[in-house]
């Protein structure tokens, strides 16, 4: 790491961000980052409140002794991060600090982490909030007669549950600025709603009786993955879908039996890796390897523009002791179901070019004794289409002939965009004045906590913004250094402009 002073202004942002990367904060493990934020606020004498599920708010009034009823703005981020790493990584997210490194791409400096996610989503939001708090306290920043609520939510990455269960009396205000966007030339004013559900396929294991069978593992690796909302339309490979295709074709040509199938980790991440352990006749090993080599070449052609580095490999497993498998009948039904499972964009928005309207991410599969667990995330800009897709999936499961139980884990609403709000207009004017360019105002396919906030506080105008972050929810996540200062300058200018509405 270089000297943080070389990263540009504000220095306090980089100091806070660096400290944040040392603190474990996977979803549902936010205790240490919450304590850190609490201690910073208490050192400066600010009032701190929490609700029952440990969402946290810091009150930063215009003046500590002010009795005026000032305009209030809520600055909001989430405390948790997606904890994804390469399979080769030994990183322990429960205790290890992230290993940061600076890289250069096309003459632009980016901050990333070695073999893991960086946590810029949403560490940048936390760092912006703490920087504003500190500079106001130190007297090095004056945004005018404006009261601030600095809101930090929990468990955003597992389905926005911190926002969905938040005490609605925790914050109040005229405007809310969500600091969880990842393109510095685009502001978001609307988002899709979603449904995450978990399925269990019941089965019985059978003992193998053929002594000539050997165990091998077929693995899918090297895919980019990414966010299951914002990256779903980028034609990236889904490791589970690729593996299902490979399995279906191999099973159709050769006599194989499946021991287990596993892939994916998180419902909001496109699965990058997946594998299946199968038993094959040892006399057919070379023939299967040749078949897979040809199959790999054909499948890789489908992803030349998006996932050119992925691989399909087959390797023997020495001394594999689990001599059990799925039944032939179950195996065929499961492979058929996973092969035809919908995935990716289902439909595009009828009036907005390139905006995904409805999508599905076939996200997770794990094999347990007598149960195969799978998880699917669906998103849509309308409740009707979200429900219709769910109905079609339940019909597909019924037609499969498998014993499947479904449990909905998360449902979150959409955030209807208001292109004519006062906050949108002021934001456009401030951006144009600072950068002599027009900002893009958009709705996105990913879920944002603003969907709940807009439901709880219908009179509160909202917008989402942030610096350039690429590769979110994957070990390729990186933060553009220069972009941090750009959004900082915009954010402070926007707050000062909002403060003038008091006059």
C-alpha cells in the first residue's frame, strides 16, 4: 500500500476506509464494525440510537445546542459486506484483515484486495459518513443549517433485512441520500423488487455395487460471476448452469452415477464455481475426458466476450470413501430440472432501453444427506411479474416429479422512480455545475434499501450515489481512486445546496 496521502482528498476518507478493511463484517457479523462506528461517534459527543435489530443512527445537528427546526437529511449505508474469495484463498473473513493492493488499469489507479472482495460495497458509504461527521466536529467542514442523521443498517447483502425490519421511528428527514451505488456518473432513483427462496429436494442414497467404478470430480472454474442484479445482463456464465449442461450431456452419452453436486455461495452473486462428484467406469475414463474436451471448446465459444478464462476440468479423486450415490431415476429427474432451469434476464423493460425488467439467478446448490438444497433469487420492477415468475417456477418443480419443498426467505418491494422530484432536479444541477456534464438518472435492476425507505417514508425524497466500483460481489471488486474525490465534492456541494432551502 502507498502512503494514504497519495490517494487524494479527503484524507480522512482513506484513513477510515483503511481501518474498515481491517474489521470483519460479513452479513450477520456486524458487531465489530458497529462498535467501531459507535466509538467514533461517542468520542465526538454525538447522540447515538439503535433499534432492536442493531441498525444504528448518529445524530449530527447543525449546532449541538441548536433548537431550530432545520431541514434534515439522512445519509445511509449498510455495515455488512459480501464475503467472497477465490477457492485457492486461505483468507478467514471472521478474523483476517483484507490484503489491499493498488493496481493500474488504462492509466487509472484502483484499490482492490488480494483474492477476496474489497468491501467497497458498502465500506465507501461508511467512510463518507464518518468523514463528514469528523470534519463537521473538527470545524473543517461547514455544510450550513442542516441536521444530519447518519444511518447504518445491518444485513443488507442477505436480502435487505436490516432495512426491512428497521424501526420506522429510528430516522426522520426531508431527503435521504443512499451511498450504495457504484457509478459516479449515474444516480439511481428507482430499483427492482425481489424474492429469494430456498428449495429442498428429498432423495435417498444408494450403495454402489459395481467395483469397476472410479470417482472423479468435474469442476467449473474461472468465471467472473458478479452481482445477480446489476450484472445479470452482461452475458456472464453461471457455473451451476454450465455444470448442469455438462452433466446432462455426459449423462446422456455415458453410464455415470452422481455422488454429490455443489456450487455457488450467495443468492445475490452469480455463481463462479461449481463441481460434481461422479462415479464412472474406469474403462470409459479416456473417452469421457475426450468428450469433455470437445464439449468445453463448444461451451467456451458461448462466453468469448464475457468469460473467456473459464475452464471445465475432470480429475480423479484418490481414495474416495463415500461409496453411495443418487438413484438413477432421481439423478435423471434432477439433471433434467437443473438443465432447463431458467436463468438470467427473463424480460426487458417495455420502454427503457437495456433495462432488465425481470430476471432469475440460479444461485446455490449444496448436497446434504438425503436432501439437495438450492437457492434462487428473482427480481422484477413490478410485483405482478415477480409473482408470475414464481408461479412458473413452482409449476416447473411440480412437473419435474421430484419431492421439492419451497420456503421463501426474503421478499422486498420495488422503489418506484420519481424523475421530477426536487432532490433529483437539484442533484442534476449540482452535478452539471461541478463537472460540466449531465448526470444519468436511472432506475436499476438490483435491489436497494431505498425500496423499503420509500415505503416507510413516502414523503421523503431519495437518491442513490457512489464512486466507481467494479466487480462487485466477486474477488475482482475494485474501487477507482480518483472517483472517490469526485463523489465527495458532489456530496458536499449537494448538502450545501439543500441547506440553502432553509433560507
